C-alpha cells in the first residue's frame, strides 16, 4: 500500500489500540512498538511489519509457549525506537495502563478499523436469526473508554455498536466488549474489506461474508 504519514500513524493507532503495545525504556528516549502473533497469523504480522517499516525498521524472532505440555510456536516483532511512537505513547498510556482519548479515536480510519478487527475482532452466529454478529474484543479498556470508542465509530463511520458484558472480575464488576448491530453488517464489511482482502489468513474473521471478498 502507498500510505502517507497520516495513514501510517492511523494504522499504528489501530495496532496499539488492539494487540500491539508501545514501550518507553528511558525517560528521555523514544518509544518502540512490539507485537506477538501465533504461527497461523505470520502472514498478517508481516503485512503489518511492511507498514511499520515505512517509518523505521525492527527485528522479528520465533517464540515458543508451553501450555499444558503442548508447545505453540509464534513470532515476536520489536521495532526500533521512533519519535512517532513516543508521541503516541504519551497519549495511549496513563500510569502504564492503556487508555484512549479523543485524538486517538478521531484518527481511526478504515485501515485502522480493519487492523483493530483483524487483531481483536471475532464473529459468531446469532442464536435465532443465524446472521453473523461481529465483535471487537475491547475488554482491556474500561467502560468509559469503550463508550468513547463506540461514539467515535458512530461519528466516523455511521456504525452502531452495543456494549456487551464479556468477563466478570473477582470483585463482581464486568469487562465489556463492542458488538455491532446486525443491520450494519454490510456497511462494516464494505469499510474493512479492501484491507482484509490483502491478508488471506484473516479472511475467516468475516464469517459468511468471506465469500464476498472476491467481489
């Protein structure tokens, strides 16, 4: 993709909002970007690396994780430090906790939304209509941040999302995720389809809509 600097920044916002993270090792140094993906998503990880390398390089390596005696292979990528990452770090992190603000959500473009969905999106079949239901698994943000994101997606794209209870903390409070109202399925897919088409290993995320990627 031939992306300008604004589009690259938006793509990085999408990456950090979802599965990626920014790290700032020294007070006076620049931040750098990191992400991890499983073996099946290596193609997608390399696609994101190609975007990141438009501003700076980095290094990837193979990882292994032992879960109940079974070894799972994955990949880790760490970029070089860069001033753009530093500026975004100042907005994304408050006392080392990832948060959102008006600037960040305002700069969610179709490319950024596609990245957020490929990173943190999922789908299921509605139990009565059997239609695809799309989710953004935003449980890592608190209720207020989810409200801000929902408002931005409505303003930016005209998409309506509901807040669904996802997980319950030990203290009885809940985590929330965003669920797309089914009547906006077609609009949502049309927005993100041009980018998901470029990453075949992520086509499955669209459920039955994956059949439309050839059109």
